[in-house]
């Protein structure tokens, strides 16, 4: 029966609930001596996903939307859309190919979008509501005085009490948003440039039903791009559910660490299409990164942003070459609708390469120390500004607030960074050898490690000859100024006192020498 009890076909079990009927059957079998063996078995049963109550399926007549005859056409429509990541398109295709029945679109629920029909109780004729008018058939009178088919009076016309499947109306939300009912041409133009961001868990529902319904109504794909994300997990790797009490609400963390820090976590917590796990430590990292950018900006603000009359040293050219190459990789990832790879590369470029190595290396020159020419000093200023501006532009989509704040104060008062675009100059630089940056990092790490192990400050003078690989000759003077060594020689010595790393050696000098 519709109320979940056994019907007249169940004989002596009529009127009982399923559990009650099972108990009565078992008792009757035992009473009649028909039970041979009793054992406990564990098996899977359908349950309510919220309260875990066992679910019993009852056969009922429902409204259906045809879909089986359109499977091939829907697959072709899917081919016209760009999926990121590409592998998630396979989930959609597998689901479509597995469909074995049409879509039941009616539900027996208290809440939902009403099905706008009335039915004649005499002949079964269906009467539709007037187009464009929202009705509640279970309460509103029918739009006719009698059945147009059999002439039954109005009192015999019964309003539908069921509602639509929730995906039936959400599947055309894109048409509502683009104003399809008001201006179909404008709506279709918008669809050609639209993006659907969603989780992989509703590929077979929201995405599939949207493709089906929009194609049935317009003959067009609903989107140009489909960006599929994973599920948000708690720190233990469990999916977040109210029933588990493990939902993370963002506002307390945004208030504590800032919106940019929270967005940093969202970008850095998982690859596109994969699940992303909550980590407050990663939010803290985002806050530290924002603070680091502010500190870099304060340092660079001490120097003019020269547009001409400067001379670039090889380390400057190498830094620009390195940064533009990374920028090109990041731009490609953005075109793929990915933010995970960009945030990893931007963080490494900004903090590990630019701030910790290049900036520290050119700091003495930027301040006009150690006999560098005025043009070379200005070259350091130019490079600092050029690379930092590029970093801000690359990071702006992920951390929009701190980047815009710095941009307005340092480069363009009154104009937002979000009106900027990546130029050809940002993505390609013909001069310079980017490998010099990698060598610089290697040398710096080796010397800094030696100083720390010998209880020296990083700013202490080091009376020694530092030997670096031969290809590092172009940056020898920059390294000498940074580490305050007596001399830097590009090449392998015949003898040395300390091997700092592969190809990097120290020959210690006495203070008198």
C-alpha cells in the first residue's frame, strides 16, 4: 500500500508494516516446525541518506520524461562542450550509456515545484495550466468549467498533488538566469560563453539533466565549459555532512585569517577534479603569504619604478626570463580552468625564488653598495618592480584583495588590478639565461647552510674564496656582494677546505690574508 503496509495480496499479513510482517512470518514458520536453521546474515539495504531509516520501494504510477531515445543525441551535445578535467567527461558518458528507463519526474513530497495539471476523475483527461502562470493545482481551481473531453463538471476535475523531481526545474536554471523566456536569442548567445562549475557527485543528475533539457528546449548545448570539482572533506578525509557534525563554516576563519587566506586554501588544497581536504594550517599559510607580499611591497616601494636609463645585469635578465616562463605556464593552467597548479607555482616564484633569493641577492645593489654603477642600481630597481608586478597580476584571480590593495598603492592609484591583463611582455622574454636563477638558489642555499652550521649570521663577512660552477661567472659579483665573501671564482679549484655542494667549494682564508 502507499502507506508502506502490506496490501490484500499479502493474505494474513495484510495491514502489517514490512518489519512486522517479517516477524510474523518467522514466528509462523517456527510454530509449524518448518524452521531448519537460524543464522545471522549481513546484507546491504537502501536507507535514507540523512537519518539512515531503511527504505521500502513502492510501485506507483508516475510522470516520465522521455530520455532513452535521445541518448545518442545527448552524447553528441556533450562532445561540443569543454570538460575540465577531461577525465570527468567519462563519468557523464558512462552514465548516459547505462540509462535503462525514462526519467521519472514526479515525486510525492510536501515541498517542491507543483506539477501544473488537473485530471478528470471520470475519463482521465489531463488539463494543463495556462503557460507562464504559476499554479498550485492541489489548491487552485482548474482553468476550465468542465472536462473538455467528456464534459464532466468542474467538481470532477482533481488537481495534481505531486511535485516535480528537484532536478526537473534546477536543470533549466541556466535558461532562467540567461532570460530565455524574455529574449531567446540573447539567452542562446550567453549559453555559447557560459561555464558550469559543479562537483563530480552530481554529474549524473544536475549536469546530465541540464544537458538533456536545454537540448530538448533549444537544440543547443547548455554550456561552453564544464568545470568539475571534488568534494570538500574534513581534516580526517571524511565528506562533510550535517549529520556528522563536521561541516566547516567559512566565516569564522575568514574573520580570523582574511578572505585571501581562505581562498588560498581553496586553491591549494587539491587538484582540479579531486577532493579537497580542510586544513586550517593551509589557511594560515595563505595569511603568511599575504603578509609576505605586503612586506615585499614595502621594500620595493623604496625604489623608483624606472622605465628607461637602466642597465640589467645577467642575474636581472635571468630573473625576468625565469618569471615570464613560469607566468606562461600559469596562464596556460588558468586557460584550463585550474587554480591548483597556478597557486603552487606563484607561491614558489614569489616566496622561494623572488623574495628569498633574487631580492636578497640584489638588495646590496639596490641600496647602491659595493661599487655597482648607477645604471646597474636602477636595473635592480626595474627588475624588482617588473617581476613583482607580474606576480601580483598572476595571483590576483586567487587572492584578489591583497593584490588589489598593493597594486593601487604601489602602481596605479584609483585603478584596480582586476582591469589588467597579461601582456606578451609578461609571458615572454628573449634575453637572459633562466638557469642562472636555479644556480643562484643552489649557491645561496649552500652558503647559508654553511653559515648557520658555523653559528654565523647570514650577514657576516666570510673570509674565503667561493668557487661556483663555471657557468655562474656572470653572477659571481652579485653572489660576492650578497654573501660578503672575499672572492668568487667560477670554476673548480685544485684544492679546497669545504665542499658545500656539487660544484660549490670554499677555500678558507686567514683573517690576515
